C-alpha cells in the first residue's frame, strides 16, 4: 500500500466524524501523536482512529479514495479547518512525499499541516485478545440511556479509582445484569436489559462483576448506535461494534464494593414513605438559587405538604412548598439532602412519582428513592436544621382563623 494517501470527503461528514471522535481524545495530551487521528484508506473505504492509550475508537468516513495509504491528521487543526464550511464543500486530504506533511484543501484554498510519522501511532493491542463472553442487549437504545443515567453518580475522586466508572454486575444471574455506580454519597443500580453469555460454559464459577467501564469512555459509548452484541475480551477489555465503526477499551482494574449492603432493606418494617411528583420536585430544585456555600436542602413534611427550605447564612434564604403524599410513623417528617444530589436523583429516575423510603426514626440512615421499576437509587442524608425547618412547616400549614360573620 502506498504511503501517499489522498482522499476527498464532504466537509459536513468530516466535521461529524471528528466531533464523535472527540469524545475520547485527550484534548491536552503532551504526547503529539495522541493529538492526531490515524487516517486509513484502502479498498474505497476510509476510517479514522483516535486513542488515549486506554481506548481506541474507529469510525468510517464517507469519502472517495484517490490513493490508498495511511496518514496522521492533527485533530484540533482539522476541526478548525472544516468548522465553517458548508456541509457539501469538498475537502481534499493529501499526503506529501516524506510522510510528515498533509495538505487539507477546499475549492478556495489549501493548508499544509506538519504531522508526526505514521509509525508513531500506538497500535491497538486489545482487539487481538480472546473473547471470553458476549453481552446481548434487549434494547440497545435503552441500554445507552441507562449508561447515561449511571454516569450521573460516578465518582470523580481519583483516590478510590475503582469508583471512577460504571460496574457491570452479574451477581444475581447472567440474565440480570445491572449497571451500578456510586460516589459514596449516592448510588444507582439499574437493570441493564442485557444477558451475559460466557464463551466457555461451566469451566469456572461465574463472576460477580464483568468489568468496570471508565467514566471517560461512557460518553463515547452513549453517543453512537451499536451494531451487534458487546464483546468482553481477556483482561476485561470491552469491545462494542458500532454502526460504521468500533470502540474497544481497557477497563478499571479493581473490585467494585459490595453495593447491596447499603441499599435499605426494610423487611417486615413499614418504612416512612414520601411521594413527590418527580417533575414538580425537579422544577422546584432548579428554581432554588445558588448562594454562597448553599448546598443543603431541608425537607419538612406534614399535612400533605413538603417545605423545601434553604439558608446559606451568608446571602440568601427561602423556601418552596410542594404537595406530597406521605405515610410516616409520626405526623411530621424531616430529612436534609445535598441539593445537587437530590437533583441528580430526579434526573436519573424516570417515573412520574419519586418516593423517598427510609427507616422511621433513623435520620442518618441511607434513603431509598423509588421511581421507575428496575432502578435502585440510594441517597445519603445530611445533617440539617430540623427545628427551624419544622417551625417553618408549622407556620405555613397552620389553619387560618375564620373571619367573623
């Protein structure tokens, strides 16, 4: 194959592919070759590949091949060059002799880019490993949506690296795969709608977890439709065939904690239950202004009302009142939560109602949030100002004296 690549492609198609590839690229990498996409043209097919050394994403590019070959395309410069062209503008990419220059041309001009040699691009060393099993999805679009929801509570704290991703849990059976993530303050476990099939049946005990997907790769997985079952390769490497491409990634080498231990189990005890209209609660949370160090929401419930109060002690205070349905051991109920965590719970759940369930009298215990079936969302409460919140509730729900006739 000649090294002097030459292809022609519409600006809109190149712009779209570069945008999708950007979901895993290291934007500030100090390694020059990682700032490039590998362009490969052969047999009238063109692909672009990017890597961050942990994952490789390859996508096909609709293009006409004038001369087959391989070249490196500086990523950010290429995006800038095609950013303002009309979608149908023809873009020609051609490699000069020597392999260290690439010209990008349009009908009105040409730009020459200096590139690293193709031999510097890291080879994919994951896709040659043996397949140890497949994950078959009942609904591929629903699976991607559930991945997005699980990503909302993934930890970004590097010290507990094993929480920096979404765990694929199979402890309940091969046909009961769950997507689980937590940051230590909230946890979500969602039925994945997938079935795990090991390549070698009966040779070893089934694992409790298949792998932990790094949070940095999830946006790429959720952006593009899949083209077939997911493959798990030796070493817990995760490969997804895409429509017009493929993504393969290494996973987090670690053991996800036993998350079932923190999910409240009430047994024969009847928990306190507070049911909100999920859309109304989310709207109320979004209308509360951010104040200086204002992260806590106090929730006091009584007489069919929930008062959401906030007080930064510096620059603002206030409340919002919602109607709720409640079943509690006492006439009044109080809990406090981090505002952002409660908002994320509203966004991660999908049902019309969002119900807080907790053990009566245990204010510091985890709260189970029930909404749509197949989702467990656990939220740790905060220490709040119970006396002030309940006093506000009583003042707002007190019966007004009737006017004299």
